[in-house]
């Protein structure tokens, strides 16, 4: 690498839900590594993050966009491609969250809660991906779909050795999937995104596009703090930092064209916050792709 060159120089990234929290951390980590970055969010602040991106010496673009609006999604992606000169990296990060109560919620609330969460987490991720894929397949690249540790735990689908994580609350027993009884819409939407990841990985491999999901345990973001405040619980000291998690995203992208695809990359509380080896999902995806060639 020549002097002054950064590992993601020339890459053009889109990050959704990037006004604050993990999305902002992802955008700035990619920019620090040399990528031009376009960001969107339903909240004000996308332009501020775009300016932070540009302060890293790369192109930035910001737009307020509601991922429940298909036309707004398409307009944002096309504007991003125009401003950056193309797209070869998508981080599908935007998310909505509500606690739900299946046994007592009324019918109208069940409908409203579903649309509030699933229209962003699943439909939004699907539409952003489908808008960006025609750009990404032109020269290959990456899609990273942000999920949750509720769908891939330190006990499921593989039991993880806790020798380096003795403080994990699940060290003595296998942690099951899903986050608990109040997450029916949130968790099912993230399972759907995991499903998209597997299908897109298979469909786009011949175009040189890697597609992985990336989930993480509780990270110190406005979303998790709102959740904890709603429970009347203080934020625990062991929350992961957005910058730690974003560094793993950059490492995943830096694996390059020979790296994993179809994998479920996960980091958990009280475990080392590092890029893990390829998991069962990635190994199975690699085997299926090899068999299809």
C-alpha cells in the first residue's frame, strides 16, 4: 500500500439509519478507511454526518429519507449513486423497535406495531437492497445487513466456547435464539433480514457481490438507552461501544472478494469484540456455492 493510501480508497458506501448510534459509527469508520459514504435517516442529522464524513477527506452525501416510503428509498439510492459516482457497498442498518405484547395487544395495535417495525426493518432493508443491487453488480462489492444477537446467539446454532467469556450470563447454559416474549415483530423482522442475506448471497455471488449479516449484543446507542429507560433499568457498564462494532464491520469488508459470504457475523456482550471466524451459516453457504459451480 502506497504512503497515505487507505484500505477502502475508491469504495462508495451507502449507510442507512446513520444520523446517530451505530449507523453514524459505521459511516465514519468507513470514511476513516477511505470510502466515500452516503447516509440517510428519517431523523434530522444526515447532513451533519455527511459533513463529518467529508472532514475525513472523502465525498459525503446526506439525505433525510423515510424507509417506509418506497419512492424516497429509490430517490436516495439514485442520488447517492450520482453523488458518489456509483455504489459498491451497502450497510442496511436502519431499524425500528417496539416492545409488543401478543397476549394483550388489541387488533389495531398489532397492525400498527407490525407496520412501524417491519416496514423499516424488513421491507425497508429489502427495498434499499433492491435499489442498490443494480449499481453494486456493475463491478462487485458488499452488502452487510445489520441484524441482532437475538437470531444468532452464543448458544445457537452452534454452542460457543466460553473460555474467553466467563462473565457471559449464558456461560453455564446454551442461550436460545430470540430476545424474549416482547419481541415478536422486531425479532421476526430481523429473521427475515437474515433470510434475505442467504438468498442474496446465492443470487449475487456470480456478480462478485458478497452478502453477510452482522448482528451485535447491546451497544451504547440512543436506541438501547431508550429501551433501558423504558424498563426503568440503568445502562450496564458492559455495553459495547459503537466504534468497536464499526471496526469489525470495516474488517469484514476488508476480507475482499475472497472473503466470506452468506455468513451470520455476531458479537455478544462479555465476549471479545473482534471479527469472529466463519460461522456455520458461512460454511454452509460456501459449500453450496462450491457445489453449484
